[in-house]
């Protein structure tokens, strides 16, 4: 009578190495694309937040002065002063009024968890009235977010994969945007 051995066969070393190599190649292809997709999502969220808060703020401005300066002169940033987040909250979601507000949830941080820069002119009838800015992925404010006057060369669309670029919304439209299409408003006199 022959004894049969119950022999369980496992994977050979070569088979395991091939599987690991295939997984490594797939990961090397997918990881950079995943990282880029995450940065793009943060950028799109920031653009959306700026548009929504800016539109709400323009609505508030229209109610305050019965007219808005949309499309006015967005390049005179030095006329603007910083507005704190609590002040903006008071403008757009007045305390004590549970039924009327311009925006219910006002984001304080952009997609990269850096604080937005809010600026407004004390004179609501001026040509440059308000601006909102995100310093981008690196969190380092460039010319736009520093409140420095902009020239036409500083504005308009930029390369959408430059996540460190400032994104700015002012007086009703994007002055600096990563969309790569469209044009900025014409420079004033």
C-alpha cells in the first residue's frame, strides 16, 4: 500500500516577484495621477468657494449701496483694506436674523487649508470695492493676495496645473484664475 503524501503547493519565489513587480508598476503609474487629481480637486473647491462667497458679498454690497461695481477697476488693490473673517460673517450672515442671510456657510480656509484673504474698500461706491483671494497650495501670498496694485500682465487665466498660483475674485469676476480660458477685464485708465 502506497502512502500518498498530501502536498500543498505554494507560490514560487519567481511568481511572487512577478506579482510584486506588476503591482509596483501599476502603483508608479497611478500615484502621480492620484496626487494631481487631489490637487485639482482642492483647486476647484477653492475656485467654487471664491465664486460663491464673492457673489454673496456682491449681493450684500448691492443691498448696501443699491448698485454694484461689477466689472469695474479691479487693479487698484491698494485701495482695499483687510476684512476679518468674523466681520465677513457678520456681513453675510447677520446675527439675530435666522431667516435672512446672504450665505449660510462661509468657508474660512481654501482647499489647501490656508486662510482666504478678504479685502474691501471703506468707500463702497469706489471703482474697486472688494476682493477675495487664495494664496494657492504653497500658502505664500503673491502680488494679488498682498493687496498690491495689479497691472494687466498680472491678471487673467494661468496654467491650471500651477497649484501655487494665487486665485483672486474681485468686484464680480475672477481677476486671476486657473481655468486657462476666458480673459480678465480690460485694464482701466
